C-alpha cells in the first residue's frame, strides 16, 4: 500500500496539485470509513448522501443534498387543506365521497 500512496503523491505533485492524499480500507461488507478531515471539508456526517462519479483519473466523491419529491400537486394540497379544516361528513358511497372531493 505504501508504494501506491507514494506513487499518487508524486503524480499529484508533478501535476502541480496540492498533496493531500488519504487512504481507507474497504471492509468485508464493501464499506469505507471516510477520514474525519475529509468529512469536515465536505460537511458530511452520519446520514449524509454522497455520489460517486467515475473519471479518467479515478472516482470523484461528491456530497449531495437529496430532497424527497412532493407526491401532490399544488391543487391537490389545496384540496387536502380544505378537507382537513372542514367538519367531518359521512358518505353513503365512495362515489359520493369522490364527487365531494372533485368539487373542492
């Protein structure tokens, strides 16, 4: 492993990049512990999502922000708001209930 790390350090230095090479060992389950200083730089913590992009020089790891997709349209949210504010009503059939919701 030392030869590999030294090789990369020399290669990066030759390309005029800052030398800050880090190593980690892959566990039997395919997991890697990201070094603390790298986590600090990337602002990642437990539960953070990272993406991996293969490049010609290796793999680029990028911190990502994942936001859940909204399951409802704006119009549907307005209907839900109206239903939640209204008083309860008993319908005799599903069709009656569907008609009421469609008219909101």
